[in-house]
């Protein structure tokens, strides 16, 4: 067996963009976008907070109150890595956007710039 292959990764809860849009409309979610600053500036989910993965620290996540924190990136890989960091730090974040910002745009949902 090749090292690194065949290892089971922790499962992260994925939220579909259509569900996320409903949750946003009901003020039930706070989105943390882990893309870099220039990517975020070029377009992001309205209301998202930018915390780039390159400097991401679970201890610096904002207090979402009674809302659910959901991580987002372009396609799901970086938000998954950020979730791994959250899990290691025992932060109570366990969800990210299925398909990331690409899926959000593909669904024709609003984009903030």
C-alpha cells in the first residue's frame, strides 16, 4: 500500500447551495470564506466573512451567536482543509458548502463584490 492512499478522512457535513440560500435568507448561517483576499474580492456569497486558509486559525472564528458557521471556498478542497484544522482544535464547526463558490455561481445565486 502506498503511504497516504486508502486512509479514511474525517467526514465533513456538506450543505447544498440551495439549502444554504434558504438558511441565509432565514439568518440561520454565517459563512466563512477561506479563499484568499483577491478571490474573495472578485466575488463571494453575500454576507460571507473572509478568513483566508493561508492564515486560518479556528480560534479566530467569529461568534456566530445562534447561527451555524459554514465554511466555503472555490470548490470544497480548502474548506475541507480548514474543517480539518477546526476538528483538530475542537472547534464546533463541521460543515462546508458542497461544491463551494463554483456551485453557488452555477446555481445562479447572488454574488457580492
